[in-house]
C-alpha cells in the first residue's frame, strides 16, 4: 500500500507538474565530502537549509532507486546502499548501509541504475561492475572487450534483462553485460562522427531508447538509439563543452553544460547559453534543479518554456543530485 500511494502521488505530479499540490520530497546533493538533504519545496521557495548532512569523504557519485527505496553512494573502493524508508520531510537518518567492496580503484567513477542491477563504471581502472538490487552483493565484472577507454556506459533494460549500453566516438549500441558476443545486441555507427567526448549516456526506460551526448568541433550532438534507428541533432547552442543528461520518466529530459535544453516533453530550444552547469536533476515534481558552482537554480518545466523560480546559494559545490520522494 505504501508503494501504491507513492505511485499515485507521482502520477498526480506528472499530470500538471508544479500546478498541483507539491510532491513531498528531498533533494540529495553530494560533493566529494558530504551529502546534504534539502526539502524540494524549500529549494523552490528559495531556502537553502538542509534537513540533514552526511559526512561522506571520497564520494564519487550517488543514485536513487524509487522502485527499491534505496540511495546508492559510490566511493573509490565500494558502493554503499541506504534504505530511505525512514526518510521524511524533516529527516534523512543515516542507518547502517549494505556495502559492496570493489577489487579496483573507482576514483572518477559514476553509477547507472537498471531495473535489476546497478552499474558502477570505473573509467580510470578500465573496469565496470554489476551489483544486484536492492542491496548489492559481490560485484560482477562487466565484460568490456572491444570497448575503447573513453566509452560511456549505461544499463539498458529489455524485457527482464539489463543490457550494457555503450557510447564511443564511433558507435552507439548495447549487448549483454557479461557476454559481448551474445544477444540481444545492436551497434550503429554515429553520424556525424564526434571529435569530442563521449560526454554522457543514459537510458530512457519509458521510451525504450538510449540517449548520448558527444560533440563535433562546432556543436554538441544528441544521439538517440530507438529500435533499430539512430538519429542525431544539435543541442545546447554554438559552444561545445562537456555536457550531461538529466532524465526522469515522469518529469522529462534535459541536456545541460553550456546552458541547458529541455529535450522532452517540450523543447523550446537552448536556454542560458552563457552559463556553465556542472550537475543537474529533473524531479518527478516537474522542476529542474541545476548547479553552477555553489549556486542552485530551480526551473519550473511545466510552462512551454522553462521558468526560473529561484536562484540561491548552497554554500558548497555539489557534483551529483538525486530526488527522493517521502511521505
């Protein structure tokens, strides 16, 4: 019943976004040394006081699973999984986590959630690890045979499987994570070929597609693999820089870096082209949260063009964000 109630709240928020009663939620903001938890409604109102702060020295990335009510923290030597069942609008208690140690250094790594697995990609070590959900056990090494060092990875659900999605400077594709020659698999060459990146890769599970960002000498390109078809288009204006994706199946999708651009459900074109954003989050509440240095901007995504509702200082520089619905 608890999950059903949460699901109904998410559907309500999806209908008209910020025009409905606000969805109770916390925004987790992680830097290399701590995670701060803010009420989403407080950020929308311009208040930057966290309801809780965790000390997390060495934090590389974080990710939240709505399905399993778990917050995952990536460190150079391990992943920690925390239940969020006890989180409220006033508290984020740090209970004892489930811990999965790594056999390799994951400094500079990142996390990607699938439906049954969690992927930790450790580019500097040339390795990636699969962990079971909800509580990770012994990591399994993904088979990266044939993939170049600069590859970006994501988990791409098909049926009951979590396939390994990958983006290189030559191709976008997917294959079984433990068997590179297995099926189902697909690889399509990029057109045009990028000369910078790849920067990011994310799975849009609702639409069954992979979205990736890379750049030519003159522009950032969004590459989309849906079914057997690959399409690409220019995004984010005329100044190619490292860029990232923020996707939520309810709230929408955004590319950000040199400015930002809403990709779906509505695309009014590039916004704020002279700003550089380093972390971003699309919440199920219909708001976009973007970090620039120690500052946070909050945009309402419901109007046809995004509307800036608040700009505030957080007093630290988050590298990753997560949206955690609470009751």
